[in-house]
């Protein structure tokens, strides 16, 4: 048996069902190739490509409900995980864009930019709503299956609790912040409320959101490798995967279109050349990153749909 660390690592890239059925035979073939003079790095490259094909196509996978359910589970994670990258990206957008319209445009550029911005925001809100729906189904599925460990069932509740905590902190800070101010030049003096406490609550809410994000990353990784979900949760996750992919592509298209608008918009206002504070280059980068995340989500949703068809058939 080969003792090459790189070769053994390449074998670990294969899914568990493949290793259970083909590992010993593949190791014998690999030993023969090494003895015949085949370089280890070429073998590692071929094995890595085979592992990718095995995970994407599932060719040779036994027609049993459990491995196909796990495959569906992992595909759902692949399709929905890009949302964890979208949320911090969207926080980089600070204001509604508005560009002074030039005389050479048939339609006011500010209307175009604002429309695209609204499309981007509405798609983001729809994405977050879909993720909440998916999280609810996921957590319920994890809690109803006693085979999931106690740690996993506890982790299933953590993101929800942290989200509720963040909302409570934000609402409380809004309530206690000063609502009456007196201005002296550029400075202001609060006449009511508790500004320091409101600021501290905002900071605490930010910490809760960051912890929620980290807990979601841990939960998805745990779900992909260890969780067992009922058929109803897998069915819900399949629909969530498709919806996430659609909303991500909508956001990508809106961001790329906005970058095109802003890259052209330099106008004059009272004889002074004006350019928006949101530059087309940064929006182009946002659109490109969203496209990459959309591709990953689409791949996951396609794999999820195919796996779900087999899983639902075997679960009957």
C-alpha cells in the first residue's frame, strides 16, 4: 500500500461512498502505477480530477436513501453558503445613488441609477427573506432528528437567538438615543436620551451580528458533514437553493448595470463638473464578486435538484 502523503490526501477528496466501495482497489492500482515509474504528482493530479468528477456526477453511487440524502444536504449548503459573502458586501454600499442628468441623455441618469439601486436592494431583501425561511426549515429539521448530536441541535438555535438579540439591541438604541438636539456651529448637544448608552447598544448589536455570521458558517459546515435532515427539510432546502441562485443573479445584473451607468456619468452642475461619490469601478468589482458567488450558488442548486430527485424517489 502506498505511503505517499499527497496520494493519500487526494484519496480523502473523494466522497465517503466512493472510498467505501473503491478505495482498496484504487490504492492497488496506484501502487502499480508508482512501481511502473509514473510520477506521484501526475497521479495526484489525476486523482484530484477524479474526486471532483465523483462529487459532481455521483457516478457509481449506490442507490440508497442515506448517501443520496447526505449529497442533497451538502449541495444545499453549497447553494446557500454564498449568501454569507453577500451580506458583508452589501454593507459597503452607503447611500442611494443620484447623478445629475446631463443634456445629452434621453432619460435622466438619476432615474436609471435609482431604479437599478432599488432592484439591487429589493433582490437583497428577498434573498435575506429566503435565507430566513431556509434557516427556519433547517433548524426545525435538525431539532426533530434525534440522531443529530446535542451540540448540533444547540448550534441550530444559535444564529436565530443572536439575530433576535441584535434586533432588540438596535430597537432599544433607537428608543434611548437623543431625539432633541441643540446645535452650536458644527457641534450638537443632546437635550434628552442617553447618547453613550445608545452608542454602546449599537456596538453590541454589531458584535451580535458578527457572532451570528460566524455561527452560521460553523452551522453550515457542520450540516454539510454530519447532519441528518428529514425529507421535508431537504425539499424545502431544494426550493431555497433555486431561489437564492435567482436573487443572486438579479443582484449581479443590477450591480454590473449600475457600474456601467456610473462609469459614464460626469455632468455639470452650475458650471462645476460633478461625479457621484459611488464610483463605477467599485460597483464593477461588486458585480464581479456577485457573479462568482452566483455561479457557485447555481452549481449548488443544480446539484441539489438532481440529488433531490433521486432522494425523493428512494424515500418513498
